[in-house]
C-alpha cells in the first residue's frame, strides 16, 4: 500500500492512497465468502454457491461494496500511520478507482490537529508556595474534634437559641388541607443549622419547652417541592425539649479517648502533622495548576471547533451521569433551571475551549520533550486500580483493553509525566529536553497514529479519527466500483 500526503491547508489534510491489486482481490474474495453465507441461491445450500452465481444473483457491485466496507477503513488507518497525520474527525473518503486488476485508489480529506507554538516555555520559573500551619489552625481542628465528641444535656428552663437542639412536634396546613410531608412528632433539629424554614426557626428562637404557637410561612422559590414554591401555609409548633451541647474538657484524657493519643500535646502534634500534609498536597496541586496555566497562556494555538464540540458532548454526558446518580435526569434538570440543551451547551463552551487548549498545549510539550507512557507505568496504574477495587489484575486489564480504557490510562499517565516535567522546569531542576518532534515544525500534524489530545477525561482515544466499518462517509463516491 502507498499513501501520499498531498497537502495540509487550514488544518485539513488530503491523502492519496493506493492499494495493490493482490490485496484488493483478496478483499473481494473475502467479501464473497461473507455474502455467500447470507444469500440463498436455488439449488445450493447456504455458503456453497460458486462466486459467479453469487455475482449474477447480487451483482458484482454488491461484492465490491462489501469489500470496500472492510478495505477502506483498514487502508485509511494504515495511511494515517504511514503519513503521521493526527486526524481529529471522521474523514471524507472518495474512491477514484476500484477493481481486481488495477487495485484501489482513493483520497481522504480529514481535519487534523493544529500546530502549537509553545514559545520559550523552558525559561519559565515560578516559586512554589510556602506551606505553613498556624497554632490557630490546630486550635480550630481541636474545637472541631470537641464538637464531634460533645454530648447533649437538658437546657433546663433556658429559652431556645442557636446551637441548641430542639425536639418539636409540628403540623402544617394550607388552605385548610395538610401540607404534604408537613407533619412530624419528636422531630430533633439543631437550631441555626438551616434545616428548618427560616420563618419557623425565627419563631422557635426564644421559646421554652412546653410552649406552642402558630407560624405563618411562605415557601421559598427554590423549595424542593415545586408545588409548594411561593405558597403560604400555617404551621402549628410545639417545643417539647431543649438540649445544649456540653463539650468535653481539652485535656490528656480527652486526647486518649477521642484520638488514642498519649497526651493533649501528642494530639496537637498529630493534628499539626496532618494539617501540614493536607496543606502540602493542596500547595503542590495549586502549583501544578499554576505552572500549566502559565505554559498554556504563553502558547499560541487555534482551538478547533470539532474538539470543542466533542468536549462539550462529554461534559453534558458527565452531567447526565451525575444527575442519574442523584435520581433525576437532564430533562427534569433543564425544566427546573429554566434552560435548554442549546443554552446548557453554550454554558459549557468556555470551559471546553480552555480544556481543549490545555490538552493541545500539553500534548505538544510531551512531543517536544519526548515523553511517553511506558508499558510498565501503565501496568502499575492498572494494578493500583485493581487493588483499590479488589479486582484481579489480569481480568481488569483484559476488560480495559477491550473497552479502550487502557489507552485512556496511558494518556493520563503521559499527561501526569508532562506536568511533572513542566513543574521541574518551573523549579529550575529539569533535565535537558530529549530529542523529539519540534512543536513549531509540524507537531500539530505529525505524530503517531490517531492519538487524540492527551487527557481529555472520559473521551475514547481515537474517537472519530477513523471511518467506521460501514465504510465511506455520506457523499463519498465509489466511481470505479461498478
């Protein structure tokens, strides 16, 4: 097979592909063997009719069309690998000639990744943020631990105030009818926690156990039950009990019982260490994000609408998954928020553009730095996932390979390594760049196979880069197939 890259203009590449006659003849013969099992020829069992009768029955064009359905995607994929282009969409295929004597010749026009001008990202220098944990932060954590181990004791005859726990009976009516789900007995609630309607809680404050009152309320516009939004109702409330929190003493005994520490000082040291680890992780994450933002800011790249729309599709799908886990769906969400699908997609556009831009820039850095995900690194990642979910490694790896998720893991590993390199550059302790394609010399159109932008979360690598098994896109001609 011979593939020639004719031109790349406006991020559209045109390939001319020639497949030899021997390969075409084999493809047509395989097409006959598939078709003969599907048709019934009088006088022959299925799968037994000779080829000339199948051709007479179906027409030679049917054999050629069946052969092209398999041969075109395979030849296109090989042409992509040979020429090194990086398609980001499905190609438009045009068959110029096709027969068993002369072979197959077709053209493929496809959108490819844009070139990225990275600028002098290796001169970037940033100072990592300092990590400090104050005594006040340790004290705050101790107070939180106190709250967790507080006990509730009767508030005697004190009036209700925020922070107390009230035990109440209540029943609501609206237009003389009970409010749906508006009745309860011995309902325990912490005042000031925001679990009651504001009007009800405001009237509870100052009440004493045994007192009762009627409270007029208006349901807020964002109330959970749509049927009650903006409606007025009356709630009869009876305060039965009041309890206040009793905090344990902050001493060595508390440290031993609450956290298994040797002493209060030991507990303080443990808390300080944990807070320092959390602050360090947060600082590392913020620094990594800052480095990526600076590298992306100084890069120049045209962000293709094809990739932006694909990313918006993924963001909408992620929202749909999240809503399903919450027991609702996208249509109900759109109704509740007064949005349309088109409006939602437009809301996601700015984020999608930023994410695709970052993907393209990081991918270009990876090429220039010669960074790839090594098989051992991908294996380690899969083993970690298997251990986390208690699944056998071999079985999980097989599933990942079959679903294409293994490629997503490799993309994630590569992306992490790229950011690691950029962080080292920003710190001033990175090694010299390894030999690799230069981002300004065709990094947008020369790469291996059909790899999609690195680390597009949830996106199947290579999606849309090769035609499906149904052959050419609509509009592709089969001129020489008759």
